[in-house]
C-alpha cells in the first residue's frame, strides 16, 4: 500500500536510508514496498537486495518532479518499465527534452497522478493517487466520477518528528533559504511517516474500489534483476569466437614484436593467458581496451597502462601496457584467474590535455546510449554541514565561520548552536549531491538506460545515478580512463625537442631510458625534480637512502613509500637490508623463498598474498579477500578481519611461533591502508624513467614543459629555478618573444604570458596570435593600436618588462602609455589603413634602482627573476655550510641561510611537526625536521629566506637537519616605495611556499618497530 517511499537518495528531501526504510517495513510486517525516489533510481538495487533478503516484494519506480512540482509517480511493471522511466529522465537531463506533465508514453509503467495534476484523459495504465486527508474531497462530482481510477497514495519521507525537522532543513538548504521562509509547497506533509497497514486501510474502507485498484497495481508490478550476469559490452567483433580469433592474432603479432629473438617462456605464457581469457569470456574486454589504445596511438598520444593489468603478457603484447611481466616475475593470477567472475580493471593514464579527446572517442565509437561515467554520491562533509545548517537557521557569516572552524566544546553554548550541531550530526554520511567518478567509464551491451537514468554534470559527459560499487554489484565493470600531468610533460618535451633541435626521441622505446647509466646516477642522488612520482621530498630522500641505481630498486621504492608499507616499519627495514644485505636473517624459510628479491620484506600486494597463502596457509578465496581489501574494493581493516582468525588457526597448525605469526599478521594488516601491486609500481617506474631520461639529456626543454603542464609537486617558481640550474637563462615575458606558455630559444627561456597573474586570459592569447598574423610589435604605440588593452593591464606588461625591446626605461613607457591611452577606449581602437607618424616625446633621464625589477616580478609573477631571493636580503651573510657538504657534518651543528621551498605538516602526539625543503645560495636542495618544542619558539613565518641552526643527521647517505633555532631574514626595503615604510615591506609577505598537510603520524623509526632480523624458530 506504500507506493511512494522516498529514501535519502531523494537528495535534500528524504531522510531515511535504504536500510532503515526496509527495516521499518519489516517491523510493521509490510510485505510489499515501493521505492520511488525523486527523479532518481540510485537506490533501487540495494533496495531490491534488502527486500529479497527480508521476504518483502520490491516495487521500484520514480517520483517525477520538475522544479519541485510533482508531476506523477512512475511504478515499473517490469524491467522494461524502469528502462522507460530512465529514458524519460535521461532525455530531459541530457537532451533538454521537456518532461510531459501528463500522459507520458510509458507502456510498461503505471503512472499515478496527485490530485493537483489530473490529466484531461487517463490512459489505461494511469491512475490518480488520493491521500487520506483528501478523501473528504471525493464528494465533488468531478472527483467522484474518477474513483474507479484511484489508488491509495501514502508517501513516506521521514521517520519521526525529529526527522521531519531535518527534512525541512534539507529543503531550506536546497532552496538556499531560511527554514522560517519555507512555504507548505516547499516541504512534504507532516503525515509522511510509516503507519500500521490495517489503520491505513481502515481509512479507505468506504472506498473498496480504491483499495482494489491499489492491490491491482501491487500485484501487477514485478521487478526481477539478475545480478550474476555481466552487463558490459559482450563482444568487440560480432561473436565470442571472432573476438578470440582477433585477440589471438594480435597477441602473437605483439609477441614477435616484443620478443624478436623468440622466447619460449613468453610464448607459453601467452598461450596460457589466452586460454584463461577465453574461458572467462573476457576477450571483448581486452579488445575494447586495445581499440582505445589504437586510437590513442593514431592520434600520437602517450598512455600508461598500469595497475594489475600489467601482470598480463597479452596486455603487454597488444600494447595496452609497456611492462614485461617476465622481467619482473609478475604473475597473471593476480590479474585474472578462473575464480574471478567479473572483468578485470584496466587502469589507463593519458595526459590531462588529451584525456577528453579519448573520452569523446569512446562515447562516439561505442554509442552514447551505451556509454556513461560512473556516478558518485558526495556526502555532507563535517565543516560544510554546519555552514549549510547554520545558514538555514539564519546565522550570519561570522558565526558560520565559528561553527565550521571550532570543535563543539569551544563554541558558545546557546540554543541555536546546539540545534545546528544536533541536526548537523544527523546529516553526517547523508548524500548531498551527485557527481562524476574521476575516471570510471561504463560500456554496456544493452542501452545503459536499462539500468539507470543519466545525468549531465558540468563536465559534459553523462553519468549514471549510482556509484562504482553498485555498478560492480549489478555486473557493470568500469574502464578506468585517467589523466595526469606527467605524461603531458613527457609528450610536450619530445615535441619541443623535435621543434627546437630537430631531434626525434622515441620515448616509448623503454630500452632507451630504462637502466641508462647517467639516469641512474641522477636517480641515486635524488636529482629528480619535475619527474613523475619521484620528485617529492620524501621520494627523493628515499632514492638517496637506497642509492637507487636501477629499475628494479626504483620499482620497489615506488611501493615502499606508500603509507601501508611505510607505516608498518617495512620501509625502514627495507632500507636497512638493502644497505646491509649481510646483516640480517630471513624471518622464516618461506620469506626467503617467496620474497628473496625484496630481502624478505613484503613490499607489494602480491607479496602479502604469497605470505598469506604459503606462510599462513590461507585458501585462495581468503587471498582474494586480501586482494580486494588492498586494491580499494573494500579498503578497511574490517575486510582483513574476516580472515584473521583463520590465519592464526592455520599458523598454529603449521607450527609457526606465535610471536612470528603476530608480527607477520601485523605487517599484512598494515597493507589494508594503501599499497601497490608490483605491476602498478613497475608502470610508475617506467614513466619515472622516461621523464628522468628527458631531464638528464634535454633538461631545459624538459623543465619548460614541466612548467607548461602545471608542474607537479611544487609551484612554478621551483621549476623555473630548476631550469636555471640546468643552464637556462630565465627571461621575463616579452610581447615579441613570449608565447602564451613558456618557451625556449637555445638556452634562453621566456616565461609565458600565462604567468602574469593579472593579465586576462583572452589578452594573453591574443598577443602572440596577433604577432604571428601581422608581425612583431614595433613599439608601444604599435602594440596599443593592435591589441584592445586597458591602461591597467598595459602598465602590468610595462612593469614586467614586456616592452624592453624598445630600449626605453619603464618610467618612459608608463608616461608614453598615458599619452597614448588618454581618451581612448580599448574596444574602439582598430588598425588604420595609413598610420600617422609616431609621436616622439622627450623625457628626462631617471636613475632606476636595479632591484626595482625584482620587486616588480614578485608582485606580478609571484617570484623574482632578475635576482635571486638571497640578493634581496638585508644581510650579506650566506651561512657556514652548503647543502652539497652536509653528509660530512653528521651529528654536528651547522648554521645555514636558505630559501623555503616547501614544508609538510605532520601531526604527532606532542603537537604538529614539519618537514621542510630548502635551497641554499648555490641553488642546491636540502631537508629539515622541525619538532613541536622548537616550533613553539621558532615557528614558520611564511615564504622567504631563513637563518637555520640545527644538527645534521645522516641516515643512509641522506642528510636531514633537525632544527633547534630559525629566524626569517628581512628583505631590503622595496626601492619602489622609498617614501612609504609600510608599503616598502609589503612584498616581503608575498613570497610563497608550498604547504602540504597530512593526517598521518610520522613514519616509525627503526627502534619503534623492532622488526626481527633473526630467524624465528
């Protein structure tokens, strides 16, 4: 009888979770229930499963509303019915087709109208819903004659009085208004709560036809769904047989290309994998991915196939990945095995610049009716909850800031704050809005509207209304189409080298860059700024500690830096054993046999599974539980807890010492946080090497492209500094030599116009385009005639030196600009057929302080170019030790002058600590540690230069200075404002730093973990 139930997936309307909805029905002995969320089918699959589990007949549908006006309720008679409704909503959401207010064409759906929207003619499958409080209206002749087409309408929206108030708050949030300003039409009726079924029926006892009609609808609806069958596109060709034939041909062609000298092991591996792929009917999945890669190659794009897909030699042979699984002993079963019933995930990265082109191809190639992004439900978050709820209660911004920024025990104890906090806590974990999954694409065999209505977020690609977990549950596996800036940097560097030097670098040939001697030298000393994944301070420190000199060690480094490995202490232990291979024994013979390559340390997800199976005696299904927990399918300790008891029972039966078993499981458990599979690390390592090769041999071009791709871990200034350290001369933007992006002429790097923060993007693009079309700018007057620019923007270009080609000083150009722009509107100027002679102005010669340029640059670009930050200090002192010599000062105190690059916040039990990265006056990098007790007296004071005093600790070739004192060093007074003391100090506060935050505590030290280094019998 409850044909119009709303869950909290009716965003900012319903207040009941799917679980609570079904639980309440069970409590009231309700045997039939309909879920009809507003304009969405997000919850229908969870609802179906829960109803089946609790012996309730599930009916699914949609409450169709336009701008909060209820048009009608759709109840699916069958699976075709929900597909019809999904199509109706999709046409509206994605094509802008108006939803008909009455008589929608839905042959497999019952349509129930509210009294406010009765159509002139009711179709066979259409009915009118009559609420209990509307029964007294049936005395009206126009309604009385429609009784035979009426059904019971008893909406469900909330549970209890408290949730009714929460519903109103949600409506106020949705309407961006105050609760007190809501009208009756803005929220539901106060009766939309579950009641006893008998009590409800008794209210309609005078109208048995209405009851019978309702029963008819209930009995006529039947929604069955098969969760076990895959819903992805089945075949790439026209049949399973032809798919296998094509995949086999491609695999053997690739086998000859990848292994030109012939390799019996590789051939046997290909044959074995093809058999499993065919048996699992995954050939189509491989071929669709191959097809996407082929398009990418035709377009000249770079891609990286990573994740567990790189465990497959077939993937390697057909070009999806570039990792040889034989070289790294990657086992295929980690990716695919006969126990696995769902298709594997292929994670493919493209440049951030080309990813949209790839997506457009997928939608065009496989049809918009069959392709969509996964959705994701964005929940109400802690801080934003209190802002949203507080705004609904009418609190001013100042009080909202207090609510969002302080814990409850630090807020004023007043009734409104208590109410906001109370309802805010109720909203935690509620879905707030739907968004697009960052990378998950679904390609279905049947039209995707069979399973979901689609929505069109601002990004421009349609999304389904459920998330990746629901997609997987119903049999729709995603293709992960990702983007990153590292690939853009590599591709652009190769193109720039070809353009500027005429040299073609085949960067896709991994034999070119992998294990190249000079690259390994850079790697071992952490000279990797700008290189994908290996440029962060933590990673560069790890590379130095390992003296990383080859590809295999880099693969391990890519994984051991992950929080799961590092937090368990296994990163520290790996570093020790790598540097001291003769000073440890393996825990147990299994560790020596299975993990000999990594000194008996679990580094990869595969290692964890190996130990669980071979040491712990777990079964393959338990191993799969571990795999899913570590790969993010259920990233929590609870997933691992399910196998914990079995692990210890089995270890006991196998005779393992209890202490060893506990230590091994502690390490396994740590991987539930985050870890990489070996193939994923290997994929990252290949890309890291590709970028490192370009940095080593074409450093200026590489750093220019790193700048143009938005850098990576650091701000633009750091990459500009790195280009300078590579031999480049850095030049300020110039209207005759600069492009929109940074460019290079020989060793001269001209910063792009895009880096002028206050220059409008349209003008920044127009300047080089106009120059390309009509030649260089002759003078300032010529520029003003050709570019529609305002005086403020023109002054910025003058201050940054963009007209220095004229040979005139800045003050001359500023005065000339004022004359030229007097009375002229930028949009009225245009090129004239005959130019008048250029006016000449005789101006006095003014002496200009050379440091004025540096302060102009800080103001306009955010960093100095003409001088280094050290040149702008009041002091001439430069410290007693340089970064290059720090390893000689182990356990000794040093005093250094340094420029702050970045700092990372790490919480500890004693308070916040920071790790800093700096450059010295010679431009070399070094790192510092700042503990809470030091920071209390000597805190960071923003970007700039500091005088540092501390003790050097050299940890496996890598020096860190533990700071005891530090002071920020003042800059000279800004010479541009010599008459205004306050203004002359302003730019000092503009110097920047990179600040990153983490919620994890510092990685444990060796003594804190105490990993055993002796065999445990």
